C-alpha cells in the first residue's frame, strides 16, 4: 500500500522518465508502459484516463507502443502527478530526510539521490520500478544504482553531468560518507539512513545524532586511572580546550595490552567532561565485522554529522584496522613475533583525515608499534595504559565483587590484587562468570587462573613479602644486613640500586622483599624468562616496559637471574646481546626508584654494569653459628653437633628440608633432619666460593 506522498513520488519519477524516454531512450518506452499497466491499480490511476478500447491486461504483451498511446500515457501520468502535488503532504521519512539535508547542508540533488536509495530499501513498489529499468531490454550492462547508468538521472530529473558531479570524491555525499562509490561505479548509501524510517516523527529529534552509536556507560572510575594521573589529567585539559575552541585535528592515542581499560578510560573521560561519546565502526550495517572501507566511511560520516559545535567526542577502537602502515602487506612473521595484516590505503588520505578531523577523536590500539610513523606523528597525545598497580587493582576487585554480590572482606580484595597481576578486564570477566553460578571467592580464583593461563601462560606466583620464617640474622653477607636496612630506611632516599650475588638459597630475593617491606613499597619482580625473547628488539622493549611499570606503580623493581640480561659484552656473539645490556644500562641510570638485580654468578656480569650499581652485596653460605640458629628457627629443636660440619648450608636448604620432613614425619627427629640437610649439601656442585665481586 502506498501512502499519498509515496504515490506522488512514484508519479514524479514516471513523469520524468516519460518526458525523456521518447527522445533519449526510445527503447525504454515499452518497459515503462508495461510497468504502469501492471501497477495501475497500486498507483490508483482512474479508468477515465484510459483510452477507449484499450485493454490493460494485454497491453504489456504488445511489442511496440504507438505514438498516440505514448502521448496518452504521458498526459495521464502528468495529470495524476499534478493532482497529487496539489494535496501533497510529505510523509514521516521525507520530513526527516529533508531536516537531515538542511543540517548537513546538502543540495536538493543530494537529497533526491538519498531519497530514491532509501525508498528502494524500504518499499517493494520502488524495488519493482527500479528492477524494470535495470533488467529491461536495454541498458542492462550496468546496475541501476551506478554513476554511469543513463536512466537514473532521467527519472530523478537531474542532468547527467550534474548527477555525476554529485559523486565526485570531494562532493558532500561522498566526502561525508553518506554514499560510497566502488571501483565499478556502483552507488551505495550507508544503511544507517534506514534509521530515519523507524524513529518517531519528533520535531525535537536530533536527526544527525540519530545516525550515530552512543557508547555504553563505563564501569570504571576516574580514580581507577590514578596510576597514569599525570597523563590522564593532561588529556582532560586538552580536550576541554579543544571542545571549547572547536580546534580541529585533535587525536588522542590510548594504547596498551588488551584488558587494561583503554575503552573504559575513554568512556570515563567523556563522562567526566560531560560530553557525548560515539563509537565508530564497531560493526557493519548488517551487524557483522566491518571492512576497512566501511569503518572509514562511518568515521567520515560521524565527523561530518558532529561538526561543528556539537560538543561530542568520537571513539575509534582497534585503530590498527585503518591506521596501520599502508605500504606493507602480509608479513608471515613480524619483528615483534607474530603474524599480522596491515591494510592498504593512501598515506595522504589518512594524514588529512587526522589533521582535519573537526571532532576530537580517541583512538585505541593494542599494539601502537604497528602503526605507521607518519600517523603517530599526527597524534596530539599518546597515553600508555598498563596493568594498574596493586592498590588500584584492589579497588576494582572490591567494586566488581560487590556488584556481583560476592562476599569479600577488605583483606580478601587486597589478597586478590596481590595474588593476581591481571588486567581489569580479566578480573571483571572472572567475577561475572563466578556470579552466574552463584559462586564465591574460590570460584573467582579458579576463573582468574583459567583466564590468566590462556592469556599470558602459566606462571608461578610472585610473593610480595619475604618468605615464611625469614630471619635477617640468617643472611650472611659482606655487610651487616640489619644495619644496612636500617640506614636505607633512615635516609629516606629511594634513588639507589642493588646487586646481590651469591649461591642459590642464600636469601637474595628475600632480602630485597624485606627491604621493600621496611620502605613500605611493593615489589615488581621480573625473571629473565619474563623479559627475554627470541625476536630481535623484543627483549629491549620488555626491559623498558618493566622499568616503566615499576615507575608507574612506585615499586621496587627486581630482576632475578640478572646474569642472563647483563652478561659481559666482551664475550657477546650477536649484536642483540650487546643491545640488551645497553638498554639495561640506560634505564638503570635514569630510573628514579629502587632497583635490584640478583644473580648466582656475579663474575659473569658486565663490568660496566657493576659500576652502575649503588650497592653490591655478596651473600654466602651460613656460618656454623647461623646454621645452628636456622635449625632452631625452622624445626624448634637444638641442632646436633654434625651440623657444624656442613659448610654449604643456606636458609633455602632449611626451607626445603622442612617440607621433606613434614611429608616423611621427621620433624621431631633431629638426627634425621641433619641427614636430610647433609643430602642437600652433597647435591650441590663441589667447588668453593669466595665472597665478594
């Protein structure tokens, strides 16, 4: 069923076609006459306009239409159209489309083009009319909605040259992203225009914003980004200025590993600024994965719809899709260690897109290094988001647990934050999953372990404090450990570095944790296996990231097995072995917080590295008196005399033997404990060590 305006529009198209076909496209007259005959009832053409003796049901079988019949058909269509125009009242879709055209400053020809594209998508009678022109006897080499199709401008009543000009690259329809033209000249309107058909006819409706997708509210708070407070606050000031002045070309890059809260930061920022945040290019018109071209088209449309002065911000997630290096193709293995695909495109186009954007745009990326350098240079500011520090993680854990009605104490949330060094996204997902099954903290822990394992591999937990039964008096070092710790704490200074060398189990890592506890600092511990990579340049990048992470958290950075990272460069076989030591040296000199390295082989360290450590501490095996004290500390028994003969005991040996004795039931048997300690000593390499470097 046609409404009055749709009928008038169809008659308008038919009149335009009839007035031109007899001259320019004589072969099309039969197609038009045949379609009118088939749809006479739908068009409500009165019988009095039919020629005497004319049979509608058989006209479409005639091969040619006579001049008299063609003249009568034209007069009938023109008369019906004139009558329809007298009482014309635009329907809901037409009114919204014209309001939209005024706000977008579109020409009447542009609105006419959008209208026929939109009607073709929403009413079968328009589909039928277009099909008759597209699949008729003539001019079927092109799709009807094509820049080169000769009939389309005819039925719109637009000169062919004017019609083609409306699809130039810099014409409003194309430049705005409302319409795209492919390499074959096929025309396609963005499906978002269909929203003009489905919304209420509200005079207060913002038609432009109707076509955009408002971002969902964020779940994090401004304080959850305290670990990047300086950069966070700078971005806030910058966007306030851009929104108040309308300055173009403001692009903010937010990058970091998945789950660190990049999108949530953008949502929280927009809420704090009191602005609208619109997501761009998250799905195509069918709700599926959009192509690069579709994402670009939607970005251009959003920029045009919101400019100027609409006090809004755009969010473009996963910017790698369109802002990666446009000159590179498929690389089976990149220098960063995994395959990736970078989309093609014009550098100039992307550069201008950034430079001229009238709306402040937030870009997120998991791997900003894959982005073309010319694009990065056009970013106004870049914020790196890492895993938040323990105190921020605890706050997020507490809020998410409460949101899902999972009971937990303050101590529970602190414990979870220390136990699991995971991103907010992982924590939120695990808590939500546990809440679905009515779970408790045990279910949360199980879920976090499962996600952390698949994301970053299974890793042993990193304890923040010294181990159980740790006693500084059991550490044998070339300095007095207790006095040294006291002086460090009293000085209040935090710009120092430590190198602790000694046999395994002598308490190197435990001593650093004890010192951190005295200073009131957390520990960021990295093993050589966490930092070293088979890919050239990746080790250096991960070293830099570790220092950056510790600086952001205000923690003591500890590198275990440092001899793997700081080996003597004179024996280097490859250039990357030298570059990773150079990277360490650079960061050691500039790092403003405590930094410590532990190694079992201090003699293998690069001499230049040793010179840069503020304190070099050598640890050794326990003295006989320390061994007796350790025996009492770990077993609550008096040490048997044979303990004095074991010269290579460490606090770590006592911890291992206690675990053995608990299993074997020997905790009350001093003689059996001494034998177990002897076994530990005999298992060690048979060579002497001296204290010092």
